[in-house]
C-alpha cells in the first residue's frame, strides 16, 4: 500500500489481520502523516494540524461522552496500531531526506493481481465524512478496483522503487525525482487499454504529466468533462480554450475552496485575475478574453471537498489517478496518472459529473466575487506581476 494518509482504524486492523494470515503487508505514507496522533498535544500544533487532531479525537470517542480516553485513542490511531503490530512502514524520508515533495500516491496492490486506486485517501474525510458534522458526506472521491496481474506488476515496480529495502536499513528508497520516473506503460485488461504514467519528471523532459494531459485533451473531438480538486496548469488552460474554439463542449467543476485561490486556473477560464494578499499576480497569468461558460463549482456540505482528479473525453476515455492538475504533481510529487480507454467506465464517470452538475454554481460565484471585490479595494494602488 502506498497512500498519502491512513487514519481509518478498521483498515489498519484489516491489514494486521492479513499479516496474521501470513500475507506480506508493506505500507508507505507521506511523512507528514506518519505520526501517532494519540501522542500529539494540540497546544503544540499549527491550526490545521490542531483541527485534524480534534476530528480524529472526536471519531475515537466511541462511547460519545465527549472525552477521548487514552484507551479509545490507542484503539483508533491507525499508524500506532500498525506500528505496534510490527507492520513494516516507511515514508518519504526513508531516502535520507526530509521528504521530497509529497508522497501523494493512493494505491493498493493485492496478491499481485488486483489494484485499488483513485483519488481517495484512507481517511474519514476522504471516504465517510467529518466528525461532529452531521451534514458532511466526506470528500467527493472515487476508487477503482482493477483485476490485472500486468497492471499490478507496474504498480509493484513503482512501490519497490520507493520501498527499497524497507525501514531502518540502507537509505536506498527512491522518492520524487530520484526515482527517474519513466514513460507511459500500456497494459490490456481484457479489451480495455490502460495507459500508466508515474510522476514526477523534470521540467526539461519532453514527456511529463502535464504534457501528456495536454496531448489527451488536444485529441478530444466532441466533449470534455473535468472534475478537479486542483487546476493550476496554465498550459492546459490554453488547450481547453483551443478545444472550445474548435466547437467542443467543455464542462469543468472544481473544488470551491481551490477555485478562488489566486493561482487557480479556474479564474483564468472565467476571465478574471485575483491578486494575492500582497497584491501580486503570478507570472504567466493569462485570463481568457472570452470566458468559458461551462465552468463552475459543485454545492457541497460545509467542510467537504471535491477531491476528484478525473476527466472524461468524448464519452470514451477516462483520465484518473492521484495526479492533481498542477506543476507540483508533474515535477515534485510521487503520483499516478491513468488513461483508461473504456466507454463503459466513461459512462460511470459521466453519471458522477451529471450528478454534481445538476446543482453546480456556474461562472463567477458570489464567493469568488467577494474575493475579487475585496482585493480590488485593497490593491487599488496597483498590482505587481511576479
């Protein structure tokens, strides 16, 4: 298993039970989340980490008395459970560094024959909902289960590059650019072609995640649907503009929290510029002269996020994986990017897109407009381009 976050105690206990049956279990996490939260003190944490700890303690309070006992915490701390059971576990500092980008993968290889992957982390927020928020349904995510020994082999090779010889021995694990991620690999699962690219790659390389995504979008003939947590790649905005000018239907939904950030390409697609808190505009910012009409954000419960990273092209091809559409995903993080050529799978993702689209807010939302107005007043003396 290589997954950015794992906080679900039932999943940890399932892994422990598998090891008890004689199954080899190995786990790689992002170093930021390779912690025993049951030992953390809230007063010593920054705000976001403190909020995370509070949610985990609420989930651990099994008897609902408002107090998380040390026994409840110990039984709910997934990382602590794995460590106490002797499950081999490393993170992206195992290469001797302080962590290279993010270990952002989200995949499990089972018995060398099955791959579980998608956009979801193994957390309550990722799959179920936030503690203390009855309206929360969890982040909007997807998971795929693919039965293929050939595909499993590709994911095992990626895992082994990062794993090296495991914890506490030689520092021969490879993360980030040290992995020297290769090119696109193709496998057939029955009649379905699956193309796989692991990241990151150096910017000077001709093939990397963003150029590959651009190629896929440029080949679209009829329609493009996108549901994206992060979209901050200017080069892909240009491709989408070209596809719309060619007469294609483009629908794009982005996470509401990300859409209004100054470096969000959603703003470019809507034809507006949002200076940052220092009244600076990022280098290369190019808002469209003709805003796209099919761009918006879904309506979600407070605290929930649109965490998908998928596209559907021509109702025949699905792009998915852990890969956010950003330079960091392409050039820094450990990521998975899949292109699956399957009209049947495309129907499932189109159904998900339609579900979100029915209640989506399109165009410049009131939230975005308030931020634009606020920065316009703050930066009335002028903005500075980086």
